C-alpha cells in the first residue's frame, strides 16, 4: 500500500473518531424533558422511560405533575423537578420510590413520598439530594455502605426516620428541616458524619448516632420530645454550638471516646447534658438554664468540665463514680445543689462560682477530692460532706 493511501486512511479514521466522540459528548450533555402532559416539547411521558433511554451523565427535567412511579437509577444522571409544590413522585405505597444503584446521581426540586424508603441507595458514590420534600412515608432517605453523600435544603415531615445512614463513609446533612418524626437522623456505623445548620421540631429523638468514628454535630436548632442528641459507642465526636430546648434530655453520650461538647445552649429540659461510661470528655462553655439537672457525668474517666454557665437547676453538676475529673471555673447559680459528687477518685473542683444555691458543694464517698479557690455567695450551705 502506498504511503499516501495509508495517510488518507489514517486521516479518515481520525475524523470519524472525533465525530464519534463529539456525538457521544453531545448526547451525554443533553437535557431531556419529562412531562405527563402531551406536547411537542417533551421527550418522555414518565421518568423511568427517560432513564432507560438516555445515556449516562444526562440531565432530566421533570415538569409539573404527579408521577406514580417506582424508579430505578442505573447510571449517573441529574434529575431536576419543577419545585416540591409542582413535581411529585408517588411511590404507590411500595418499598422504594427512587432506588439509586449508580454513582454520581443528583436529585433536586421534587416531592418524593408514599413508600417505605423514598430514596434508597446502597454501595454508591456521590449521591446529592437538594431542595426535596419527603413526607407520608416510613423513611425519607436511606443510604447504606456508600461514600460522599450530601443532603441539603430538604424537608422531612410526618414519618419514622428522616435520614437513615447505615455504615456510610462521609455523609453530610445540612440546612434541612425535620418535623413530626420519630428520628431526624438515625445513623449506625461508618465514618465521618456531618450534621449541621439543621432545624428539628416536634421530633421524639433529634439525632441518634451509634458506632461511628468522626461525628460533627454543629449549629443545629432542636426542639424535641425525648432526646435531642444521642451518641453511643462512637469516637472523635464534636457537638458544637447547638441550641436544644424542651424534652427529657438535651445531649446524651455513652460508651464513647474523645468527645467535645462545647458552646451549646440548653434550656427547659429534665437533663441538659448526660455522660456515662465514656473517657476523654471535654464539656466546655455551655449555657444551661431552667433544667432539672445541668450536667451529669457518671462513671467516666479523664474528663474536663470547664467554664459552663448553669442557672435555675435542681442540681447544677452531678458527678457519680468518676475518675480523673477536673472542674474549672464553672458559674452556677440559683440551684438547689450547685455541685453534687457521689463516689469517684481523683476529682478537682477549682474556681467554681456558686451563687444563691441551697448547697454549694455536696460530696460523699470520694477518694482524693480537692476543692480549690471556690467562691460561695448567698448559699444556705457552702459545703456539705455526707
């Protein structure tokens, strides 16, 4: 074959390859329209047909309507509705409304309801859900054994669990509203959960986390019935600048290592903060008022309780059988008992300010207790040894 012929063949093959790539890229980048109303503008009448016919990385716009579907997503895609008031996906009371089986999926601006799981995803990466409404179901979003999940600006109402996270790696839930639920967030196992800037109202248990490494619960507003935040059997936990009001217990932490509870505001609770069987605990600069018990620490080791402000409580700080606990510069006022210590070993109470308490410090059966530089003002009894 002549050299000129070979060159011509190579040039033609190159042009064809470029045309194929251009065609594929154009198909992948195209936007498809779903509308249950007939018209020349639509490409498909329902969402599943659109998913089955379009290539990966497509964008599907779902126009106004109620779509009675149980959808399976098998390739990367963006599905955008026309707003939660206009685009509704009804799961017909089945197990799953939208079943995500692919990586790189984004769902936005839809109401998704009427199923056991409105969205169910397992073993996927990069699931993004934004501006969606979930209600009248058992669970809003259930994600299992997945990575890089982000849920933002969604509303969860009238169901058992808003977000259910099972053994995930790096899941972020932010700026969502949870109302009239049993659980706002229910998380078991995995690593790195970020729950931040959310609002929780009329929920039995706001946040429940168990067996997770690296937990960040930040700047949420929680009005709950029973428990605001529960963390158990976890490690590396930071509970920071949350507002908790009403209910039985604001923050409860048990069997957990390396915990920081800082700058939270808690009021109108039976118990504001409760720790048990944990170690490396840092409870700092929380503001607590109008509670039965302010801070309760039971059978914990290596604990710092520093610079908290507690007012109008039955007991300000209650320590039970703790070891290696330091309390520094806590401001406690208008409590029946400012600080109550029962049992334990190596406990130091230093520079506490106790004002208008029935008893400033009450202690019994403590081994190696140091009371250093504390001030008492208006207390009926400063220190009582039982």
